[in-house]
């Protein structure tokens, strides 16, 4: 895992996939990406070299979001149950949520990173391509001491 989040590497690595990268005022990184994906296909949506890759896959009845830690990091990943869909229901209350939020943590002994990932999606017609849009905020966790 790198000493810090490398914005230039994230911008260069994500550019071929349409990813946008920005620095956060208090440190860390903001990532945005979008893709049009056929049902059953898996594609990269967000990417930080040597840290994390987040893929998406549309399914007949929803979506699959697949985070993969890179560079030897360990992954903590969970859905944020308070995230609301565009329909005003939680993800558990609707079969096809338009917005799903996740909490993410990546850690090694020296450099833990934590943040959130928002994924929204729209399917044009039943079993047609799905448009995914995602935004992530990742920040280095500094230990007091």
C-alpha cells in the first residue's frame, strides 16, 4: 500500500475508463466515474493504483459491486443501511434501488484509508444495458499519538 494516496497515479490509471479525480481540501481523494454496462458483464468503475479497484456488474434483479484491495491492503466493506434510494426507501425496502452507499476501509499497518462509495444506476429497459455512476471519497486515517 502506498505511503499516501497518489492523485496523479489515480488520474492517469482511471483516465482510460473515464474516471475523474480531485484532491480534497483536508487531504484525500475524490473519484467519479460512469459506465454503460450490458447485463452480466463486469467492468471497472473506480480505480486507485496500488490501493483499490471497484467493479460493477448489472444483474437481472439488481447489481453487484465488487471492491478489490490492491497492494497488499486488507478490505473492510459494508453497505450503509441509512442510504436512501430515489424512491425514498432504504435499499432493503425496494427490489431495484437507484442509489446504494457503502463504507470502505483499506488498511495496512502503516497507512489506513477510509471513506464512502456511492453507486447509482439506471436501467433503460428490462434486461437492457445499465448506466452506472459512482462517486468515492477516500482519506488517509491518521492515528493520534
